């Protein structure tokens, strides 16, 4: 680690709640998942996804969605490797269903 890197942000994820009022189904959108280039492949992205899944399950969410830029094949493959399923649409969107009963 270079001098000054000890205190810098290595990665983050940002979650935004979503829901269906008519059914009471809760979910989250993983609006951002970012890992610095130098730390990609270190397991940090996987750890962030796992933390997001745990957080969503604690909130009794039934799913997590995430989108990617249409030309970002690496991100799409990353999400699919971690259990997200590609959804049809004009922009790449992925869904992970969490086994949570409706509230």
C-alpha cells in the first residue's frame, strides 16, 4: 500500500430502497458498487455484495436489483457469478431473489 492510501476509500456500495405498495414486497436497488482498480480481484467486491445481501435480508427484502452500462461486460459477468440473474430490457439489469416471506 502506498503512502497515504491507508486512509482512502477502497470501495463502497450504495443501496436504495424500492417497494410495491400493492403487495408490500420490499427490495433494494444496488445503485452503485465501486472498487478501486488497484483492489479489483481482491475479494472486496464480493465482500460488499455479501454485506449488501445480509443488510437486505435483515430488512426482510425479497430481492436486490442492479444495473450496468450496456458495454460493461466485466460487471455483468461479475454480477452473474455472484448469483444475480440477467433481466430482459434495453439496459442490462440483474436481479437476486432473496428467500424472504412477504411482510
